[in-house]
C-alpha cells in the first residue's frame, strides 16, 4: 500500500509574502489587486481532476474577506486549518500577541467553515528556537497538529537539529503532532524537498527522488506545501531585494505542470488522514507484538 503524503496549501495572496513585508505594508493590502480566490479555485480544480484532497492553511485575513472561498475549499472535501490571521512571524510576537492572532484567525475560519480548526502552520515556518513557547500556546488553545518548523538552515527560519520526521511533542498540559517541512538527510545535513520555493527552484527530479526516499527508504510520509500564487506567472511584480524577487518569481510558469506530475506520482491526503493512517498502523503493530 502506498504511503499517504500530506498535501498542504498555504492560502495567502502574493502580497502577503514575508520577503516583501518591508516594501508592502499591511495597511496597503486592501488597495492591491487580490488574486487569491482565482488561484485557489485553480488549485481546487487541479486537485479535483487528480482525485486528491489536502489541508488548506488559510490566512484569517483572507477568510474574513472571502468566506465563500473557505466554504468552497471545504465543499471539495479538504481540511481547513489556520495560517494565522495577519501573517506575522511568530518570533516577532509575544506569547500574548500570538494567542490573540490565533484566536482571531480561528474565529473567522470557524465562522466561514462551520468546523473547529485544530491545525496550524506559522507564516514562513517561523516557529524557531526563540519561539518554541508557541507550542505551549497551541496546545492550550486546543490545536492537535502543527506544521511550523523546517529543520534546515535558512536566513529567515529553521531549526537544523529539530526532529525531521512527524512526531508527537509532549507539552505542558497536553501533546501536539508536529509535521516538519520534509527533508532528506545527506552529507550530514538536512536538505529540503517539501515544496514551495524548493519545488520551483530545483528540478522536479529532486522533489520526486526526495519523496521516494522518504516513502520507500524511511517508510515515512512527506509533507508537501505550496501557495496559490505559485501557479500564477502573471501576478503583479513587487519591489524587494534581488534575492527575494529571484526566490518568488523564478519558475512560476512551471509549477502547475510539475504539480500535476507530482499528484500522479504519489499518494496524497489531508494531514488528519495521514495521522490516522500512522496511528492505525502503530496500533496494528502493537497488536501483533
């Protein structure tokens, strides 16, 4: 039986990207052309054609303005989770500010979808060493899974020595499943294969080989992510550093075709289904032993 990999989408617009935050202030967001609904609807069509469902980490700011989009996502059989409200980096917040942002996002998402929100992904994988306290806040707010750590070295995020495979985190008052951004271990370091910019910057063969190594070699699921703006090569161009523009715009015109190949090559499901499958397999192993 093929291992189920987690298919995840961070539902945000092109102007929400952290790399452009210094050039695009939050109070200017309303004045910019929004393309998130059209791009997300395109992803929903692609997933429907492939017969797969996933977890959509929806930005509260988006859900508040486009609640019908949240309902369309849910109607497609997808899991609704939180990507924060205002796309603020967790390590720039206090625990109290983080809790307030979590609650604000949960209110608008639950109002739109009519279901409890139990999953979270931080903007730009911004749970890092200085902000590990966020796990305690998530547990206290009733979240059951998180996907906010990338166990790599990066100029804006990452915990290189963090456990790289899905695992339970024991916290004060409860536990939380953590599903880190996917990596393969090579030459004594973790190399990213989980999607997003890495899916666009590197050849498709890199992602395919990495997921196969996880599935076949380690018998572990991959956690793949992308953003709706990554299938939109015609989006307006933003100001920013040369590095940020390179990372953001390179190979946007190739993402959709690569995504279709990926969905044909591997089995995908929402995070909740991936966790249920893992827990069921663990229970069967215990019964045999």
